[in-house]
C-alpha cells in the first residue's frame, strides 16, 4: 500500500472524526444504581477517598483516625486517601470533569454542602434513596436534610456541619475594661477603641475575597438585617431589598471606617485566621475549627487569650445568624466498588464516626443526637453550646446554577465592600446577574 | 507544522524526478526507489505523527465540535443534545466575555511591549559582555526556568496584603499599606510585573541569538561612515534583527494571550472580574459551571482571535521587512 502525505492526512482526519463521534456517543448501559449491592463482602477491596483535611480539636488531621476506626468494623475495605485541595471551588473544579468523563475514581468524595444542586443536575453524585432506608435521614436536623437533597432525593451523606463564630481577644477586652460586644454596633465601637490603644492593627477581620466565603459572609450580614438574597423557591433574586442593602452597607462601612482592613477583601479562611493568630486583629469571623486553632499554642501566639461567641446581630435583635457550612460524602456514580464505597460514606455519617468527631474533631457533628450526647457534654466545647441557639441561614444552594448565583453575590459584595460600587448600583447589578444565573442563562 | 516539516524532509528525495529524455528501465528503477524511500519516510514518521494526532489534533477538533454542541451529562456519560450556534451567541452577548477579551488584549500588549524593550536592552548588554556572558545568561534564566505556579506563589507572598514585602515597602513611602491584589488597577499591574520578570530573559535570549548573527564588519562599516550608536541600532541592527524579533513577538503573544497560571494563583480573575483573562473565564465556565458548550466556544474563539492576530502581525512585518531591504 502506498503511504503518502495525502493518504496519511486523510486517514488522520478520518481517525480524529471517528474518535470525536465515539466521544459523543453514549456509553454502554451500566448497572442501575437501584441494583447496587449494599453488603460488603470478605474480598479485600481498595477504594479511593477524595478528601481535604478534616481538623482535629488540636488543629491536626482527623482523617487517619476515621479510617482506623472504620477498618475495625470493615477490615476488608482499604481506604486510599487522596488529598484534595482545601479551597472548595478548586476542589470541586478538579473533580467535576473527572467524574463527568466517567472516571471510577475517586469512589467517595468528601465534598461541600453547597454542591448537591450542581452534582444532581449533572449526574455527578449517586442518588441515595434506594440504597439506604428512609429513616436513616431522620437523625439529621431539618436544615441539613434539605441541604443534602434536591427535589426529595438525597445526594450527600452529612458528615459535619459548620457554623461561623466571632472569636475575640479576651485579654485585650479585660486589659482595657471592655465588655464582650453584644451587637455589631459594639463590635465597631470596641474595634476602634482597641486600634486606638495600639494593641492591635485591625479591628474585625472576615473572608472578603472574591470566592464562596464572601457569599457566606454576605448572606450572614443580610440575614442579620432581616433579609435574604433570593425568594424561598430560589427562583428570583431579592438583592435590592432594603434588608439586603442594609446588610451590605454595613459590610462596606466596616471597611470604610477602618474597623476592617482593606486586606480583609483578599482574605480566605486561612489568611483571616493568620491575621488573628499573629495578634494583629481583635475580632475574627471564622468557622468552628478557627477557635481551636487560635487556642492551640503550636499554631497561635494568642492561645489562651481568646474567647468565642455567636456572630452578633444588630442593636435591638437577639437573633443570631450563621450560614450552614459543612461537608459530606458523595458516592461516585461510576464507582467500581459500590458496596464498599457506600459502606464508607454511610459509616462516616453514622453514629460511630460522628461520636469520634465529637471526641476528637474540630468540627460540629452532623447528627443531632451526637451533638447532645454525653461525649459532647464531656468535650465541653463552647461551639456546641452556641450552635444549639443559632438560627441557621441557608445559602441559595437549591438550584443547579448555584456556582453562578454565588458568583453574582461574591463578586458584587466584594466590589461594594471595597467601595468600588455604591450599594445601590452594586446590589442592582447583583440582582440582575443573579436572575440571569437563576434562569440558567449566565455564561 | 511537523507534518509539513516531515513532508519537506522527505520531499527533495521523494520528488526527484528523472529527466524527460531518460531511458525507460532506469527511469522505472528510480521511481521505484523514490517510492520506497517515500514510504519508509512516512512509516518512520507515523508513530510521532500518531501521538501528535492524539494529543493535539483530536482535542482541538473535539473542542471545536463541542463549541457547536449543547451537551448534557447523565449517568451514562456525555450526550450531545443538538448542534447549535447558541454558544457563540451567548458569548457575544456576555459582558464578561468582552471584559475578559479587553483585559487579555491589554495584558498582552503591555507585557509583550515592555518585555521586548527590556529584552532588547538586556540582549545588547549581553552581546557586549566577554567571559561573564555565560554566567549572566545562567543568572537571567533563573526566573524563566521556574515553574510559573511556583513563581506566581512567590509573587503572591510578595504582594500579600498583610505580610508582603511589596506592601511593606509601599507603606513605608505612602504610610498607607496598599491591598495590591484587591484593587483592579494594582492587581492588573501586579500580574504584569510578575509576567515581565519571568519572561524578559526569554525574549533577551532569543534576541541575543539574532544579534550575534550580525557580522562585525557591518558595525565597523557603520562606524567608518560616522554613524552614531543610535543610528547604527535602527539602520543596521534592527533591519537584520527583524526576523528574530518577529519570532520573539509571536512566541510571546501566543503565550500572553493564553495566560492562565499567573492570574489563577494571584487573583483568580479578581477583584470582581477585573483581571479575568479569556483562559480563566474559559476554565470557570467549563470546569466550575460545567457549561461545556460555551466553555468550548470560549476556547475556540480565543484560538481563532489569537491566530488571526498573529497572521495580521506576520503580514505587516513581512511587508515592513521587505520595505527595509
């Protein structure tokens, strides 16, 4: 056969075309999820667990302990820990194409509570209703159940929830004779006074970067002002409501009045924690683990000098708000070891793992009974007591377009807080972008 | 490119034709030999070509196909629901896309221009260095040889709003610590500085290669004619350096237009979307939002725009080079 340039190129183009068509074609039908085996056999099997760090109460890594305990109950299942990026957006982005392309690995994903909407829409997580009994879900609080499900179908086993708290420098308050602030107005006043003493550079720091953490902060400030970012059905934005504007206006005033440094608008969790643990900031809004880390002498120069309370509200309100943060387990629908993957994901959400989280974890267990168990009382964690009184505010995650909706919130909230947009124009733009996103028309 | 290169390599031998008046048997033997050689050349080249086909040609074609598709993902994998122009329509209606395009062009023009000026100055100095040239080259190459993700992370520490040395230095002068990566203008400038720091040595080395090719006699002749250094540079050096210069510009434009790693580490496209390049936008649309069709449309249109830009540039420079002859 004559092989010349034209022949080779024609063949190549043909091959590429065939490959392209093959890529477009649906794959052969697989075992239906409803038919998956749920009993783990004696055959040794290894599954990949994709997970970022889960903090212990001393700022360490709880993951090896969880695996160790699981193996006591399931010796035949080996868990291969795959270290995932800590940043939730990078974490999700790294995963989505892999699973969408049909990868069998990772088998179990430790993922954010904000993901079910997008994962359900794009078939990136296994629907769980047929695989576990209905009453399994009763052990979790209502807010968490609704976050883990989409249209009545569960996609995530809750592992831990997270609330945000206000951590403060008790030593400085005592030194200068201040009370622990009971409202945002008092946080502002005390911050200014403490900056004036020269003991701290910054008053209050939070996560204001252009990312999901800013959405959490914005949702909380708006809730403090009595508002929400969307209607109850998460179909329309309400970002221009007077409550939303008041919440964001307050956030911007923190920066413009010098209570919050402009640097805070580039902070993600760790950067804000660093500003606090090195003694530069008097008040910090952060998740549950931050208090434990800031109180650990190995990781903090202010250990033993700090206190914690709920995020306050505005003057005249007793209600305090936190977004529901938290992480859970998703099962890869393409896993080659469904029974083992299911067993591990379910075990993490069930009593044994949850009690271990209570005893050794730096996070709040998802199971209601674990939060009030004798172990929890023995742990004597202030976070647990505060969590019991919090009003949980969901982010508008119950939409397949949540990442884009959240982007509409955090980009504009950052711009408003930085003073680059006035509150009126910033919220109008936010509402427009959110509505386009909610309609599924955002690019 | 390689396919053509291989064809050319095989060409002179394969294309060698017998003269019209050659006797029959000899002609036939020569043709047969040429065919055998031709076949062997393609056969030897085919493994490499196949690899290129799989890792370059196929993804490019597939990406173009996807840019015209409405894709859904279900438990059985990817499904193309229909072929449509709506992905490009969405692009043309998106303010974010225009903003990203504008920023990418600005970024490319500013960084490439400054890199060419600094690179040319460095190359002129390097050319005059004697024994130390090798050492200086090695030193210069350090930024270029660093993996961009690593150097970007280093720059992130430098720009850090709490502990960064740049923040500290500016605060010494202005008494007001800036948030370098938190303001649109300074964030864009910070990205450009990091890019220029890393890539100027690359430009300098390419231009140096061109400079050393210029014969010494031409400098001497210019000197004898009483030409000033300035005039020698523009009338002797630049015209002969133009082909090398063009290559440097092309390499840099292609790289700068597709910049991803620097903004990914330093700003994620922020604050807001002010430093969002087309590549960052494509990544977000494709991987964060799992919006496959529009994401592929961003990638395809970016390639098209930069390809057209380079063609226009080549044409303009070819004319200029001819004009200089």
